[in-house]
C-alpha cells in the first residue's frame, strides 16, 4: 500500500456518487460508505435494482441516478444530476475479456467509455466544486490488471493501465487544492462481481479477495488519503509488481499453459452481454 499525503476525510455526513453500484463490488462499497454515515447517489443502468439497494442501505439521503455510461454525454449528464458531491467512487466497469478480434469496434468503444473515459469525465465535471470547497476525494476502482498484463485481456488491460495512469497523474494536480485522488486495485475477487460471475478459478496458488475487502479499501483510501490500496493476497501483489517492473518476464510466465488456461476460462466465462 502506498503512502498518504495526509489530507484524508471522514465519511459521516458526506455526499458520495458511486458508479457501478448494482455490481458485486459496488453493492459492498455502497454498504460500507452508508455504514460510515455517507449518503450515496447510486448509479448504474438498472433503476429497479438501484432502488432496491437504496432501500436496503443504512442511513438516509441515498438517491438513484440511472445512467448508461457507454453512451456519449452520459458521464457529464450524471455529474450534473449528482450535483455537488464530496466523493466520487468510479467503480463501473466492463470485463473487456477475450481476443481483440472477437470484439466489434462498438464493443471496444463501450469498454473504453465505461472503464476509462467516464471516470475521467466524471472527475473533470465534479472536481471544480471540490476545488472551490477545498475538499473532496476521487476514488478510481482499477485492478491488478492495471499493473500487469495477461493473455486475452488486451482491452481490459488497456483501460485499467489507463485508469491507473490517470489517477496517479491527477493526484499531484489536485493535492494542492485539498482534493484527494486514490486508486483501489483489486486482484481476483470471489463470491460476487465480474470474476466470480465468470465462474472461473484464479490460477493455482494465487488466492482471492472479497467484495468486503474492496469496500474496506475504498474507505481506507478516502479516510487515510492513500495513493493506492491493493486488495489481493501477497502472491498476486508480488506477481503484479513483477509485471510492472519487468513485463517481458511476466508475459513469458503468463503465456505458459497454466496462464493461458486460466485466461481462456475467464474470457469464456464472461457473458457476452458484458460487452
Ligand atoms: N470482480 C473482480 O474480481 C474485480 C477485480 C479487479 C477489478 N475489478 C473492477 O471492479 C469494478 C466493479 O466490478 P464488479 O466485479 O463489481 O463487476 P460487475 O458485478 O460486473 O458490476 C459492474 C458494474 O458496472 C456497471 N456498468 C456496466 N456497464 C455499464 C454502463 N454501460 N453504464 C453504467 N454502468 C455500467 C454495472 O451496472 P448495470 O449493469 O446495472 O448498468 C455494474 O454495476 C470494475 O471496475 C472492475 O473492473 C473487479
């Protein structure tokens, strides 16, 4: 886990915008934010599921903002509807899993918009009010796939490497203005979310994390103003660092039969409606 610049923010009484709230990780994040006293604007494409989640959350002031972030202009529209929030948790994501040539150009564009462009545009639209108040926090849910590439993940890797670069680059620009920027980088997450939904297994010996650990990492990132919080067992974290420091070694290791098998199972498991 990387260090802190020392701002940090308590969550009680804060207004948060959470994208991807209906997903496996989003639900856990929504709960964790609400449990600590934040009121959460829950966003996703499915109004009914969002309403049901809002009704389940502790505390009050929760809202539902339906938006399809793959549509042009949707991120700007969502930011305008959300109004002045203290916190953004940009968590919506598509798995972008599979062989590049199996994607239509439109599917490539959707993955880029949802995973990368929307978080950037939301940050751009929401940060001026935070700068004016001299306080706020932006959290981007990336992935270890933003540090280390793997087979059949070129589109997903591209979006998560991009999101990581965006967050790390934006942090020093906003820090002097009192606004924190953090990355939360999960590895394989069990029980719920896109990896669990794919029904695939993590490569042997790598282990998995839980949605609740991701939610706790989001809270920690905000409260302690962390640069990045990684949510994965030690082995996954070490391998991701090797991938970052020495891509050629990582690509050779991941292209072996175990790596190819795991990547193929993950790509096959992702339903094609998540494109
Ligand atoms: N699960 C893991 O193992 C894992 C590991 C590393 C990183 N992550 C990252 O964690 C984040 C959450 O993933 P998850 O596992 O919770 O996935 P998930 O269960 O598939 O949920 C994805 C969320 O993104 C939203 N979304 C998808 N397309 C959208 C669109 N066009 N417009 C608006 N919202 C859209 C979905 O909402 P609707 O379908 O309701 O619109 C859903 O709430 C993602 O950024 C993912 O890359 C996950």
